[in-house]
C-alpha cells in the first residue's frame, strides 16, 4: 500500500468519523427536543435564568447587548459578505464560497424550519434585541456556531501559524458561548433553547464541512476513496478472518 493510498484511506475514515459524530448530535437534539416539549427542562431553565438575574447589573446589560449583536442577523450577514470576498478574491476558493453559503444560508433556513416545527414561545418579546418569533432553538446560538465555526475551519485549513490558530479557536469559542449566554441573560431565550441551537448548529456545520472536504479531496486525490479504504482495512479484515474461522467463506 503506497503513501497516497494510506493517506486517502485515513482521510476517508476521518470523514466517516465526522458523520458518526453528526449522527450522535442528531440523536442528542431529538432527545433534547422531546424533553423540552414535555416540559422536562423547566427546573433547569428556571435555575439558570434565576442565577443570571441575580448577577445582573447595568454594566453587564450593556456588555451582553454587545455580545448578542455579534450574533444578530445583520452582523452575521455583513460579516458573511466580508468572508465571501476573502474567499473569492484573495483565496480564489469557489468551493469554499459555495459551502460557506450553504452552511450559513442553509443554517438560517433550518433554524426557521425548526422554530415552526416546535413552536415554543419565548420567555419575553423584545424587538430591540431581535427577540421575535418562536424560541426553540436559539437562532443566535445556531447561527453564531455555524458562522464562527466555519471561520475557525478556514483559519486552520489555510495553515496559519499555530499561535494564530489557537488564539482564533479560543477567542471565537468564547464568543460563541457569550452570544448564547447573552440570549438567556437578556430574556430572549430559555437555556435549553441555546443548548439546542448549539447542537443543531454543530450538526449542520459538520455536514457542510464534511461535504466540502469530500469534494475538495476527491477532486485532488489520485486515489478513489473506497479503494483506499479497502486497502487500509484489508490487513485488519484478513487478521480477523484468521482469528475467527466463522468469518471465512
């Protein structure tokens, strides 16, 4: 088995692993949604909301408003235009542009679909913080995880210096968490809405990135993916047949 076949086989296994993680998140989301609809998360939601209300202040109100704006539709739309410009003009990455639109735009449509599927009312309605419509899942949480998660992927994929990658991942991860927290603090969502938004966003982001990696890898790899996987797992299969006779023909 040559080097190209080995690399291709390992890459294919990683893609399959990503699909497995996405499937696990789908199960988690379904379980969470069922329990939320059965009002099993009421005590959890009330406890977190009460904790945030106890620590509220005018200064913290202003800070949380800034964070919630960084996950708003207008901010992510403007930022998406900038990312698309970088992908198109600087990186010349047409596939990256396409799947960025699929990830962010498709994620927005999926959010609307899920909101109208579960029809959960918000803790409070406030147009000033974009708290309109249904509550489950949180659009800010889902949208920010998809958008900022894709930005992390781009920074890592372009092979920036290690410290730049680490700083980007840490800063954007904290930002995603703060955006979700701000929605609960400002009374726009229940904590379970935010958790559901993160899970749904992770599912859609993973599927988008797996599809992007598959297409890019398939277009540049000289080795067919299934052939590489068969080559990689061949020795394991033969070893199992030797140890377990009932696997033999």
